[in-house]
C-alpha cells in the first residue's frame, strides 16, 4: 500500500514535474518572444516613433525629428538631412564660393557642395526634394546653401519666406564695376565670346551708353534687388559681407558671419595663409581632408585692363544704386572712393 502510495506519488510527482517543465518552457518561450519583439522595435525605430507621437510622455522634453521619422538618438549619431536655415543668396562673382568654402570648415556648419537653385530653377520639385539635396547634419549643426542667382530672382524672397520666415540671409557684395568685369570674364570663357568688355556692356561704345538689360550690368544694381528681399525679411536677418575684405582679410568677415549664425568663433586668421601663386588667401586645412586648399582655377581669374573712361561711366551709372544701398542697409561699402577720377583713355 505504502509502496503503491509511493509509486503513486512518484507517478504524480513525475506527471506534475512534467507539467511544470512544459509550463516553464512555455513561459520561457513567451519571455524570449517578448524580449525579441522589444529588441526589434528598438532597432527599427518603431518604439521611438511610437513614443515621439506623444510628446507629453517625452521624459527628456527634448526636440524630436518628427519631420523625418528618425529618433533623436539616430539624429545624434548618424545625422539627418535638414532644410537650410541660412542661405548665401548672392551676389554672383562677389566671393560667394570663397565664403562657403571657408564657413563650412566650422564644425557646426554643414553645406550643400554645389548650387541647388531651388528657389529659382527647381522650385517645382518641392521642399522634400530640396531637403534631400542637403548633406546630413547632426544636432547642433546648421545647414547652409548658396545659390547666388537667388538675389536677382524676382519671386525668390516670397518663396524663401514661405518656406521659412526666419531664414538667415547672407549677402556678399563687391564693387559692382569690378563684379561686372569678373562676370564678363566668366561668361567669355564659358561661351567662348570674343567680344571685349566694352563691346559687351555698352550699346554705343563711342558714347559710353550702357546696355542696362545685360545681366552683367543688372546684377550690380544691388539696391533694386534688396528692396524686394526687405519687403519680406527684416534687416536683422541679413548679414552683409564685403567681397573686397573677404579677398584681403577673410578672418574678419568670417568672424562677423559666425556671430550672425550664432555659432562659436572657431574660424580665425589661424585658418588662412596667403598663396602668392593664387594671389588670394587659401585655407591651411580644408573641411574633412585636413590638407591646404585654394579655390579652383575658375576663381581668381586675371582681369582685362579696362579704360578709365569706361570705368568712370560705369561708376557714374551705379552711383545712385550704391548710395541707395548704403542707406538701405546702413553700411557704406565705399566703392566710389576707390573709383578712377582721372583722364579718359588711361588704362586702369
Ligand atoms: P574673379 O575670379 O573674377 O577674380 P563667386 O564665387 O561669387 O563666383 O566669386 C568669384 C570671385 O571670388 C573671384 O572673382 C575672386 O575675386 C573672389 N575671391 C574672393 N576670395 C577669394 C579666394 N580666397 N580665392 C579665390 N577667389 C576669391
């Protein structure tokens, strides 16, 4: 009886143990599945999207990249493409490339390498296309784009304002006469145009009558273009860079720009050296590569000699526009003071 009881107990015990074992393995399987799902959710970002859809339960009360669907952690490590918060809008041939190459050395700046032309030629492609053209940036970095034709594009101010009314606008301006010569050289090379500077900017060279329908001339009427921008953006949202000073003393212009962008002053004169072959300042270390870098051969071309009488006619033409500009932005660029005053037919 006892033996049977023992046997019975053993049988019961074994059966119970068997049931317990299968229950335990069932629990283990469930635990493994739950852990697996959690790991999967964390790695695919599902969980962060779920959490970020409810900002009230964000324990850190930090910014989420809702617009891109990436978690803040993703953004911190790998970066995301963001729309620019600052634009170099012009003016063409004033030193816009130099400014971009110099500012992008800053660790808090990311810049699109080439001109995107979103607010003029590519507007129809939409903001998502524009954002995709940007480099990735991480938390704390500002994205910049430069397309110098924005300055003269009629509907660009309204389009930029529609995208971001807080956009920071950077304008590099150079003496419009020197700018026109630089523009002429570029288009002569590009279009293999053999005409002289005089022939290309005057309707009547003998009477020094300027052809003010030529883009090369129109671009230099800076006050006309800025009037349109100032209808949409307050003066504080603009940073004006002197093209002349940028070519002589880039560090001082860069200091101004870093302050405007609200980033630490990292780029100083230590970053530049004067290259006597190039005849321009160059970077001691380029962004990322760490090797010295001068701008390419399309920047810093040799200019033709232009008759003083021709220059004088152009200075006279631009005078009212320049004066209006100085009033409008509160900066005297002093271009007239360097203009030639002496006799006609003398070479400048
Ligand atoms: P030139 O090639 O006519 O001398 P942008 O980049 O807006 O097209 O402007 C080109 C102009 O930038 C050049 O015109 C040159 O004068 C000026 N520039 C200013 N700093 C420069 C630099 N460090 N290296 C080369 N060109 C520079």
